């Protein structure tokens, strides 16, 4: 082969290889640009260096260009060498890119307790030797992931720290590609330094909280004065309480406060607050609305949207008296006449930006008899409740609080509870250092206000949520007369509702939406508490786990789980032995089950000891007949002191004899026992 031919072949192979490697490395766009640039350079050089050839046809420029490019000249030889140098460099870059691409991986994993329960808010760190590369927290389901990270040697590791315990695993590109890492923490790591309680404050308990004082029930339920975190919600509520107040001239605690054991404290508290003013939000009373003639006439004519209910409490002029309700509007609130009270002004202020359509009720009723009766009206807003979480140090040593891990919604107006939960869930978790540097001793507690809830009171729930049968029975007894009847009212100027309109209102099946709840002011959820550098998760409130103690709801007690027979999944039914927190109070607790397959599981999730002496289930047929299902475990067959004892983290499954699944049957679980708040208890 001639030397010139070798140079030509080397040039062609080199340019082909360079173009191919460029396409592989950089894509088709880079290839097109390189080819165009190469053709332009060759054309310019040959146009300047090559002799003119007038015999060639100018229209065949591509052929002319190729011939000139392959002429073995100094330019061709230099170009060939340059092309091969570029090809080798491209090969090296391509090889490096292939290596890097093969070692860029996504690292994912799962943090679990020794019982395979996902761990949220554990700190995950990606390390290279001793250097921290990246860090994040596990999600609620225990998962974590680092996306597209270069693991170019075997010196990388993933470490997870939870409750002061660290576990780690080495990680490489090969192991990362095999699947998610699983980190299993030892049993001791599940022990938390804190325990959470959720309370629902209502009535004048809110006043005392804002003043930093304790009612006798509070003392009995909480044991001592907690540290109160004066967050944005606390300050917002305190500002409202300062502006909208009333002076009752006396103070009387709730019926539970008046128990004999609290009589001295109750008297002292009442005497001390006799002349004080109180926040109107803690004194839920209906607002005296205006019952104008036009409203009463519209009620009697059947032209407005009302529903009939029957009042059984003798609060509006006699037993079994009817009243009429509809959803109130802000116009109803603004129409209230007379000198505005602080109560009216309070509701006008908090609803000025938003008055939800199902937020309040307008009640109209006839009051009195003989000659001086009249139509009356009341506007009934939702009751104000303050939800708080109380965190207790259950360790044997003082602990230093670094921060609270929170989500926060700063909106101040009234909004739907479910909407507020959605907004909160989308907020970024932030560390609030408002309590930083504070130490709390064993048994001491911190109270954190979470949200102000507006919800239906017991009277509204009982009266508006009554069955249609009660209305039908009253209509039958009323005998087709107008209301008020001629016999009841002797005067002729009282507006009466005709029987046909009464029937219309009695049959109106309007949902009062008693379950609707609203949030007022800033709201917060506490996901964890940072103690000496470690995050300890705070269990979120579960409605089924709340125990009503006077004006408090307390989250504790053993949990019970059931299955519906369709699978092996246990469903949370809430708690049993609610409020039965020492042996002296041992009694029987009853709990209606939502599903039942002949067995229940009891789980002790708290730092306490549960004592189960007896358990049985009432199988109630649709006709009301009841059959008792006894447990197979003889320790639970009778109330005899032969107990099943559960420590924190332990569970126990109870199977009941003679169970046969029946449609439309109701199952009620009865449990005799108590739980002990001994802080030294541990699973063993």
C-alpha cells in the first residue's frame, strides 16, 4: 500500500471514528456542528492553499471538496494527526463518562423499629469516610432517598440516628443498585424520653390557662403546673381575651369541679375570682337575636328554609315544645339589636372575613303562654375549644430542650378544620427554638397550644341531631292544630304556624352538619421535640384515643385492635380502660366495636403498665337479644385478680369462644382492669 493511500485511509478512519464518538458522547446536535465546522475549515484551507483548477465543474462542489480533502499534503497529514488526537481524547472522556454514569445512583432505604414499625424523623446522613456529604430526615413511613449521587469509591456509608442510637451501613454503587437499604433499630431505641397527652380545654378553663392558674380538675388530671409555651396562638388568644371580656359578678366551676374532694379549692377559687372579668369565648351562650315580625311572618308562611325540632329539656316554655332552626348568616349576626355586648362584638370580629354557611344556627321558638307569650330567637355559634399537647419528661434525668419540630399555619381567620389540616400537612417542618436551652426535670411537663377549634356543643348535638321519629310523634300528638295552638294562646295577635307548614318543617330532612369543625387563629402541629440533638417524635392526636376527663381530653390508656374477617389487617378501635389509671379505680369499661372476627388485640403503646383482669364481648342481635362471648384464656374469664399484665410495647390477642359471624349484629367489648402510670415500667 502506497504511503499516500495510508494517509488517506488514516484520515477517513479517524474522521469517521471522531464523528461516531462525538455522536455517542454528545449527541446528534454536536455531531452536526462538528461535521459542518470540519467541512468549512477544509473548504477555506483548500481554497487558499490549493491551485485553481478551471477544468472542474463548479456545480460539483462536494466532489471537488472531497478530492481536495484527500490530496496528500502537509495539511492532510497534520489534520489526520489532529483528528486522531481528538479521537483519543474523546474516547477518554467517553470512558470517564461511562464510568461516572455507572456510579451515579439513587440511594434509598427504610428505618424500622425492632417490631418493623416505620420510624419517622430519624436523621439520615450520607458519609464519605468521616465527612458529612448530605443529611435529611426520614419521612412518616420511615423512608429516605438521596437522588443521583456519585459513589466513585468504597468509602461511602449511610448512618441513621434515632433516639440517641446510631446504626450505619456501607454503601457502594453496586449495593445501591440492588435495592433499598433496611435499617433495623434495637429494642432499646424505641424508648422515648417523652410522653404526649392531648387536652381539649373549653369554658373557663381557657381563662385560667391564659392567666397561668390551675383549676382543681387541672391539678387532678395533670398533677402540677406545666411550663406554657407562649407561641403565636397563645398570644393571639390572649389578645382576644384582653379585648372581649365580661364580668359575671360571681364565678362557678363546672359540676365536676364541685365534687366534695375539691370543695375547699373550689370555694377558694370562686372567692378569688368573684369580681374578675373573663374572656367571652370561655362562656359559650346563645346570642339573643332579633325576632322581627317579617321573620315570624315568613316562618308562618312557609316561605323560608326552616326545620322543626322538639325540645325535651323544658328550656323554652314546657316539655315537648317545638322550635325551628336554620343555618344563620352574618346578616343575622349584624341584625342583633340593642347595645352590643362583648359576646356579640367578639363573634362579629372573628367572622368579619369569613362566616361559613354551616358555622352557626338561628333558633326561633315561642316562649310563654296565656297573654304574654312571644316569639323569640337565638343565634347559636359553635363552642370555642383550645386543643393543646402536653409533653412530659418520663426519663430518670433532666433533659435539655433544643427545639420543637413543627408545622405552622399563620392564617388568623375562621376556616374549615379539614382545610386547615391539608394546609398544615403541606407546610415545611421547621425547628422552633422558642424553648431552647430550657431543662425540664423528670415528671415535669411543657404545654403547647395547637389550635382553637369551634365545634357543636352537647345541647346542639342532642337537640338538632334527634331522630325524625320524635318529630313525627309530636305531630301526631299535636293533632293537626296550628302552633301555638288556640288553647295555649288566648291572644289573637300572636302569629301561628298552620298545620300544613308545621308538617312541611317536620318532614324537612336538613343535615345540621353537627360534625363540622372550624379553626380560628394560627394553628400548629408538633411532629417532634429535639432533646440534646436528637429528635423524639410526638404521636399525632387520634380522636379514638382521647379520653374525656371533665373539660379535658387525655390521650393515653391501652389500645384495642380488631379485624373484620376479610383479612389479617388489625384496625385501631381506640382505647380501653379510659381514665382508670390506678388500682383504686379498677372497674369495667365498655367499648362498642366497629368490626369483629371473634378476637381482639390489646397493645400497650405508652410508658405504663396495663392490668387486664377480665374481658368478654356482648353479641347483640337486631332484636335486642344478647349473648355473652367468653375468652378462651381462663385468666380473663372472671374478675378474680388473676391478671394479664402488659408493659410498654407488649401486645396480647384475646380469642372469644362460640363466635359466629352474623350480619347486623352489634359487638360490645367489656374490659375490667386498670393501668398504672409507673414511669419505671419497661417491656420484658
